[in-house]
C-alpha cells in the first residue's frame, strides 16, 4: 500500500526540517534546566539537536502492534523511491546524506526500524515525539546506558506525506476484523503529529542469522523491580503483584470475565509472574538455587505468548515459524541453562532496579503537588522511575547447532517503550492507586476474597 505522492517542494521540506530540529533542541534545553541535580550531572553540557529522517514520498505500510498510547507499523519505501536523510548537526548546519541510493533494496533506517507513533489523546501534540526523544537522549541514555536501550531516531513527514491516513486505515481494518482489543477499538493515530519515532526493530538482526540457527524474541514488562516505598511494613506482596491482585478483585474485572469468557467471578484469575525474581538475592543452599532457577525459567515461559521465532536451515533468508506456547517451551529447553545463567548473572535488571530505587526513594504519596514548584524536583525524579516501571524488555535468545558458533546459545536484552511519563498529569492517579492498594489490604494479602498471586516476596516469607 503506497502513500500519495508528496507535493511539498524540497525547500519547504528543508524549512520544516530546520524548524523541527530547532524545536527538538529547544526541548532538550528546557529538559536540562528542569531536572534534579543527579539528572543534570549525567546530561551533556551542550545538548545536540537530533537528525530527523524525512519520510519517503511513497511507502508501503503494514500493522505491527498497538498499545493504549501508541501504534507501531512497518514502513518501507515503495519500489524506485529515492530519499535523503536530512537533519542538523551540532553546529546547527544542514546535514544531508544519501539514503536509499535510488533503490528500494536499501531502505536506510526503515530497513532496521519500525514507525512508532502516538495515538490521539490528552497531552498528545505536534511536539510529543520531539519531547520523548529529547528525554531519551539526554536523560535515559546516559542514565541506563545506550547498550541496554532499543535504538530510536526521529522521522518527519507523517502527516504531510499522507502516511497518517494509511496508518489510520490499517487501524480501522483491525477494528473491522475484530482484531483490536475492545478498549482500543476506535483509537487512531494523532492527526497533528508530523514528527514520529523510528525505533529499532528487535527482529532485524534475526533476519540475517548465522547458518543454521533459531532466534526467539520474547517481550515482557519488568515493572517494579523494587518494592514501593509506600508499602506497609510486613507487606507480603510486591507492588506489581499487589496491583495485579487489586485488578483481579475489581468489579470491572469480574464483569469483563462474564462478558468475554462467561467465566464465573469466583474462579481465580491467572496469576502473573513476579518481577522480583529477576533481582533475587543469590541462593544460599542447593535447594534454594533449584527454586530460583525454576522461578526464572517459569518467568520466561509465562511470556512466551508474545514470542516471535525466526529459523534458518540454510544460508537463504530465514522464515518466521509459529509455535504454540507449549511447543516453544519445549523447543527452548536446549537454551534453558544458558538463559537462566544469563538472568542470574546479568547486571541488566539490577541496574534498572537501582535507578528505580534512587529516583523514587519516598514514593508517590510523598509528592505534595503536581503544580507546586517546591515539588518539581521530586516529581521529575518520580516520573523517571515510573518510566522505567512501564517499559518493555525485549529478550533475544539465539540457538545454533554448534557447528558454526563457539557459543551455541546467546542471550541479550534491551529496553523499549520509553516514553516519558507525565507526572503533572498522572500524579493524582498514581497516588489514588497507592492508597487503594494500602487500604484494600493488597500489599498485606488481607483482601476479601483473597486473590491468588505468585509473588516472590510472599514465597520467601512462607
């Protein structure tokens, strides 16, 4: 499916590009002055306006996935499309380099990245992605480390090229085919967001694997890797499991069960895996070690429903293979020891946990106001912690038969979905949630009726 030809003159594109790059630089500078001392310490002294890729004049689009706030698409130049990558360098000068070289085979960043664009909603505007990218470049990347983050860059021309119309048509088709989640039906791409994000396609490296091999990408949300500072003494559940119990106990959850599955409210919900197992203390006994290894592998298996697997039995292009969860679990048994060993020894999750703890030492209830200047530093730090509590981990597991690789199993991970949480809009919601968990007994496990959870914290106390 191709977009209509872009009729805007090249010089107008350049003018819009300079304006967008300038806006990004302004946003970066604004963020620099608003952060707490710890955040300012990791910022570059002179934030650099980012390069902005220009959307090709004719493209093919396909739907990849969606969430409450964003939608993701694969966008590739149509055959014969020629484009340039245009942007501003650190001196504010034009930085234009060839892109595509006149062939569709070389799609530039579109060959390795996916288009991620916000849906229409409160707080979404023309500068939304510019602000998110400035936050990513100047706060998260220095704080977390670029090697742990899904790469991203800006792209302009989503609206001016007519691509947003194609994207909304794809979302409408999802609705018609009843493939959208019920609460996402009718949601569409924001019509005033001309600058969107290109995010690294975590499957791209799998499309050129060493022969022969199989690569599986699993998505999970690590959520709260440390306990909430607001949790009561003697809590038997972590923040993630407490919220899961509250959600399962809510009248809305019971109504959803009755409406969608004709399930009786008394039947227990499926317990979610606990993220605290990812940062568990080293076991002291062989029995504890076996328990931890089983829990870590169970955490992986609980997320296999999101997995995508690429297989290659020849040097030719690999194919996507569909597995059921049980089939994939069996197929990955060979990798189990290496995956568990990586999860036990990696600094990846502990680094995220340490940042969450450092940037939210007192909890959302300690922030007095979302508009009070005196609370601004605490709120800025809180929203960074909350951003890292709602990101997505992409776990990549590659196995080979050992004939062409000295490492038959390779494991790596990166974080994505790193849009900055707006504490000024969400603080009241965060505080209401925290009070509900405390007053409802969900941290202590005293709610009625008692909800089934698999919290690592509770297991350690039993």
